[in-house]
């Protein structure tokens, strides 16, 4: 049986963190998990300690990339076979991890939990960015990813090592595209995701637009200058 770690970056998730981690611990004990408290200003860290959740607390807010790399360093140091990027807001459902692990066992380096393998992507304002990013990835790599903005992904042992040791490896679509260009095998499996129940996403409308623009610039220009 593979040794799997769920990396749970958390910034000001006091309204969600207990529910999310208890669900993993009580219903999916076959997976280990670690909360990366990303400099939260609320009671996230306190609640993790009260409930004895495994937690690494960063002294300042590093953002998703820094928090996730911290989790990957932990996964690499502790010799995990796979590491799952898993949101602290309750949108990701652990019942789909088995499918992702089974896909990884087929020789995949990265498996994306995709909302759109078997279901059609809606053409809505919310999904315009996803459509554009998916089209740009296909244009620049020749590889089709149906749900590039999904934040639920599993990485195999070799990929964990890369994320742990190298800088500028954020868990974002541009890095996934870079991995494709390097010859990594990427796949998608169908999952469902819940809406956020409590708390507020850091991505409001203006931040979502800036995020999309940053991804487009990175995919079209910056990725061409990264080492293969």
C-alpha cells in the first residue's frame, strides 16, 4: 500500500479546518495529513493544536506556493509515495483520492482531480479563465488539460522531490504546463467539488482577473525561459 500524505495549506480557516481534518482523520485513516498554517491571524493554529492535528506553522504568510512547498519538503523528508494538494475550505472531497492514487499507479507523475473529465465545462463568467488557461496550455504544450485550475492534485515520489528542492515550483497551472514540457506524465480523473461552506476565499473578482492574466503571461512567455 502506498504511503500518501494530504497537504492542507490553511490561511485563516478557523471556520473550516476542524470539520475538514476530522473528516480525514475519522473516515480516511489510510491517509496521513499535515496542516500548513500559513501565518493565519485567526484561531486556525489554536484549533489544530486543540484537536491534535499534525500542523506546521509558518511565522508569516508565504502564500499558497510557499505553504505548499513546505508540505512537499515534509513529504520528501518523510519518504511519502504520493502527496495530495488538498484545500482547507472543504471543497475537496477525500473519497476521490483512491481514484487519483490508482491513476498514479499507472505510471503518472501528476494526477489532477478534474471536474470536467466526464462532465461538460459550463461557459460562465467564472469559467472563462479556465477556458483561456486550458486553451493556452494546449497551444504551448500540445497537451489538453480539461480542468487546469483545479487545486486538487496528487504528485508522485519523483515529483515531490522536485517541488521540495527547487524554487518557483508553485502549485499552479503554469507549473503543470512546465512539467508537461519536461516530459512528466499528467492525467485527470473525474471528481466532484463542494462549494465553500464558511469563510471567504482569497480570490475575489479583481484577484481572479489578475490571477488569470498572470497565468497567461507565464504560460506564453515565462515558461519558455525555464530550464527543461
